[in-house]
C-alpha cells in the first residue's frame, strides 16, 4: 500500500493465496471488508451512537475496490456491509483446492477508527486495512458476522508479506520483521538495531535528538513479513522515537512521539520486554521474533506482534501505560495464538 498523508488515504493491492483445507467443496468465498464500517448506513453506525467509543463519529469512508480477479480472470465482489462474497467459476475441491484472489483497494483513514485505528496529526495507526479472508470452519461454515467496530476478530492464520510506501521522512512500525533495513535505515540505525537484539538494556534506534519531523522529498517503501499470524497492522510518523531491547530472544520495541507521549514512554520498550518474558514463563514461550508497542490516540488494541497503546496520563508516569501494554501484549497469547 501507499500512505498519502495529503489526502489521508491508503491505497494499494492485495493478493490472497487461499487453500481449502476443509472437507467441503467451496463454490464461493467470503472476504472481510472492515473499512465499510464507515460507509453511510453501515450496521455498526446504526448499532453504536456516533460519538461513542466504537462509533463512527460522522466519518464517511469505506473501501473502493477495483480490478478484482480470481486465478487471473476478472471477477466481482458482491458487497454486504463489511462482508464481500465472490462466486467462483471453478469450485475449490476439498482438502487442498487453491485459488488466488487479487484486487486493488483504497480507503480514507478515519480520525477515530472506532478506537481500533486512526490518526492524530502526522501519526497514522492503521488496522483492519486490507480485504482478507473470512473463516470457513466446521461449526458454522462461512463466518459472516459483520464488523461493528466493537469486539474481537475471528481470522485465519497465514503468512503475510506486505509493504508500506510512505513519505521519505516517515518511520513505519509494523507487525512482522523488517525485510529491507538496508534501504530504509541508516548504517548507524542498523548497527543500533543489531545491538538491541542482543542487549538486555534498552537501545535507542532513533534517539530523541534524531526524532524530528524534517521535510524530505520522495518516498520510502518499508517491507515486512509475518509468519503464521492472523493479521497485521502498522503505524507511521515523521518524528517517532524508536527504542528496542532483547526479551529472551524477542526484539521488544516501542515507538512514540515524545511531545505527545512524554517520558512515560521512555520505559515502553522495557515494559514490553517485561511482559513478553513473564507471559512466556506463565503461559508458554512467545513464538514470534518481535513484539512492538506504539503510542497514539487508540486507547488500547492488539494485533499480532503489535499493539497500540494510549499516550501516558500523566505523561511523565510510566505506570500510566504499563497496565495497557501488559494487557494488550497478553492478547498475543489469547486470542492471537490460542
């Protein structure tokens, strides 16, 4: 995808390689189209008051879909609120039938994305952002409950490769492991990142003096890969501070704008590492290579390898963010893995 900060818009393409692991023949598939929550008249906008935590706050958006293809042939998505059905010209055989679904998509980014995503000035926290498969299971078949904004998500596991093209001055934080540090980070930042992966103390990858929004021409594409996950999310800002440390082999990271997040977030990476270490001992070993916390307007929301946590209140008190960091990284075990 590309982040257009002038138009406050995300646009791009998605390719889904889907395998029918069920014992049933599938003659159609369902997609989740969560951004349609912000279409006028959506079920979620009718269910929750507009100014509530999960309300749409009067924002009008939703997906623009085009160039839909199944196995290279033109197709169509029959949209029903936040769900979309694609009729298959060739049914998927049980126990391994495969289909490749591709399309272009775009949407305007809401300021208050039902407290699940959103933006605050130059900061973007992006989730529920790409058309993705609904779950077909042995209890209900296709799970077609619409997205209301509130609640958790039932998703398939898979391997997700994605790239985010943003203004060149932006830093992108995301689920998954950064695949192209050589093209988006300086040599000094790469050295710090490698050191943080081995260090039991916090290493600043982008320091306080470096975390300054500077007009920079052009764009950069940040590439990530997350394996055996149910979803991915990301965030971007031109003035992120970025801290990292090692938590039993897991890279624990924190991204925050100091002017908005304050001194509380200087302990964000350490608190993230504490949670990963302790929950690994309490439950079972954290299976992913990194865990990231991002400060922003979202009150607290979890995605695989990545959580969004509110700014500190008060800004200089680390205790004001610890409970939410701890809680939302706890969700990495339940329901992200279990």
